[in-house]
């Protein structure tokens, strides 16, 4: 496929996704408040409007079509925030959630994940607003942070990678108030990664050298933490090895998470390394075409084609069939499309990538 044709397809796909996002908005609510998918009944599952909305708003921000009344949308999101700063999906109960046997660890994972995304959406709507991050303040203490890191289970690097990048984002958010404490905490995080990283791959994770699935999960979990290196302007150890692994993966469609992780790693490596740049650009062209081919007829995107999709950690809560267009997958797949297109044709679109680290963050050279 010629570059001109591929570029044109991005414009067509973008317009179709914006129409789909418009159709997901909840009647009577502030503009931007959205269902998670066409299957989402807000009367039965009102709490799912929170993830439906922060995913939709982050996608709208990326595409440059945030609602006009941004303050109203931000106030709606802030209605889900507790006094300590945590955002929680209403309706989740102890008996219905699971990530780890330790209930506190389960809630910490879910709350931090939801809060990272919700804060990203609030920041997109009201960039000058100061976040409430009291829940993360204890981790500015080096001993508390080291104790928490000692409990990370590297048999599940994907889950732990999410924990670590979320906490890192919150710590960075406190730098204006506590610069010395944040600097100390970041050094603890860097040292922990350096100690636990597998030197032959650069990834965190047990058993990754003997099992392809474990290696994929090690990649997916570890690259989330790479954002901390990008944001702090540090050279990433074994970055070239991570590129080799990503380029070994097929350009075909996987889950929304795996696909965006691969694009994210390769785009940032292209920006920061003089290594295999032609290979990276060729791979991204192929992946971009595959992502555009994966768009649903309604204009949105699915996570996968088969199975059941659940809100992360809500094992006995909201679920819907895979294959449906949903705001989570549509945002994730547009991050992949946007990053690839931004690298291949710089300046052709005004992509608005996230400013706080986590999925959707795009490092820029100074």
C-alpha cells in the first residue's frame, strides 16, 4: 500500500470513530459522558459510565475533539473522586473483585488503574487543575516504597507493570510540592528495576527465557515502566534488545493492549535510538494497515474478536462480548494509530497524546 493511500485511510477512520464516539454519549448528561459500548445499559450499570467516559474523553483528546464545555465534563468525573484522590467505579464490592488473594492489593491495583485514567481525562479537560494525590503520599517515604516493591510478584509482570507505572505517575504528580522526596522515590524505583531486570531481554518477569507467553507478558508489563525512563530523560538499559523483540512480533492484530504496547515501544525507540530505524518504520506501516483494517463497521474498535470482556478486576461485575466496539479499545487502538502515523508523517495531524505517564503517553525530545 502506498503512503498516500495509508495516510488517507487514517483520515477516513478518524472521522468514523468520532461519529461513533458521538453516538456513545449519554443523553441528558454533560457532553462527553459516555457508555462503554452499545451493549452498555446505563440503568443497569450506572457505574460503568466512569470508565466509559474517561476512555472516551482520552480518545477525544487524542483526536482533538474534546467537548466545548470541558469544565462540566471535568466536574462530572470529579464526582467519582474520594477525599484522598482515589477514583472508584461505583458498584464494585469486595466479593466481586479479584486481582490477588490479598484484598488490599486487589483494591490498590483497581483503584490506581482507574485513578490514572480518570486523572488523565481530568488533566486533558482542565490542564491547570491540581490533582489530589494524598493516597500516594505514603510512598514518598523510601522505606515504605521499598517494602511495597518487595511484595511485587514478578510471576505476573503485566499486572505489576501496571502497578508500577501508575504509582510512578502519581509520584511525578507530586513533584511540584515535594521535589526532594519525589527525587528520592524515583531513585528507589530506578534501582529496583535495575536489580530485577533480566539482562538478556531488559524485561521484568520470571520464566521469560523458557516460555513464549511469559516473555510476551514480561514485555507488556515492563514497557509500561519504560515511560518513567522516557519522562526523566534517562537512557533505557537493553533498549535495543527490546526493539529486537518487538520487531520479532507479527504485524497482525493481537489484543488492544499488546498492539498498543508494541507500537509504543517501537515509536519511542525510534525517537531515542539510532537503531533499526528502517525496520521500525516498515513494521509500523504494516501494523498501521492492520489496525485500520480492524475498525468495526460502526466506526469504533474492539479489543479482541472472541470471548468475554470485563472491567479489569471486576470478576463478578460488568461483562460484554468481545468483538463489540468499546471506548477502551477505541482509545487504545487510536493511540497505536496515532503514534505510528505521527512517526511516519510528522506534523500531518495534531495528535494530543497524554502528558502524564501511562498508556497514551508520548515522549518528545526537548
